[in-house]
């Protein structure tokens, strides 16, 4: 029973077929649930972990109105935001922040195929490491497997998005206004790399939220199958 419970903790990102191989090697108790049910439950949890949380970030305000992942200005530009608001240009400052977050929302649409490929490529050794890990072990595994590929996908999308939503114009106007304020040092940052990295942090943050929710909250098991499978760990 203990080993079966350990298998369930890997639920979020482990490929269903690979997990079935793991389950097949463990002793079966009188759990009242089949190995097929366990596999399908894990697959459903995987779909929730990726589709439910990652898809939210692709919507308008998916980043901007989510305080867990909202992209703020880099530290060296926070003085720009503060100075503009101090002289009555809060609306312009808000437009700048929205532009950063809109670019991230566009970029995340590129992520799902990379996540799916990472899940399919999980090995038995990977599975064992996740089983022995903490509450976000699956998220950490996924980060290691996808971060480089996602950066490569996100970066050009964010660069294009800056042009599409007018971020280049907004930030040029914003920074020029700031630079015209007496006694300030001129600022001319390239924000594409910064926003790419912040978008990645946001994606993994939301995946981690879903992983912990399904592990720890019965109310997050939103189907009969999930309730049946994850009742084994209660």
C-alpha cells in the first residue's frame, strides 16, 4: 500500500504509460481500484496540471491580473514607474506594465507541445526521483526538462508581441518621459530577455500551484476518477 501511495504523488507530470510500468512492478493490495484506473487518474491529473493552469496564463490579463505571476518592472526600472506616478503619469506607467504582461500571455501559447514532449520522455529513474521528492518535485523535474526549450520559444514571441501590442512605442515614450525629468539618469533597457525569464517563472509557479492542490486538497479532485484514485493517499 505504501508503494502505491508513493506512485500517486507523481501524478502531475509523469506519462501515463511509464507510470503503468512502475505500477506493474509493485505489489497490489486490496485497494478496490485497478491499475488502469490509477493510470487514467494520473493522466487526468496531468491534463489539469498543464491545461488548466497554463491555459489561464494565455488569456487576456492571465499574467496582469494574477498577483502570483504578474510581471513587474525590473529593479533598475522601478524608479521609472515611481517617478512617473509621482508627476501624475500613472496611466502611462500602467500601460507599460500591461505591455510586458501581454507579451508574456502571447508567449505562453507556445508552451503546451514542449510540456507534452517532456512528459512522454520521462524515464523510470526520473520517476523514482520524483517519487522521493517534495511537494513540487514534479514541477522541478519539468523545469529542468523544458526551461531551455521554452526560453527559445518564448523569446522571439515576446519580441514580436512587443511590436504587436505597441510595447516598443509605449516604452520609448515612457522612458523618454522619465529621461526628461530633471536630475535623473538616463535609462535604455532591453526588456525582452527580462520578460522571457519572468514569463517562465510564472508558468512554473502556476504548475506548482496545481501540483500542490491535487496532492493536498480533496476539493481539487474534480471528477469521480480523481476522487477514487487520490483517496488512496488520504
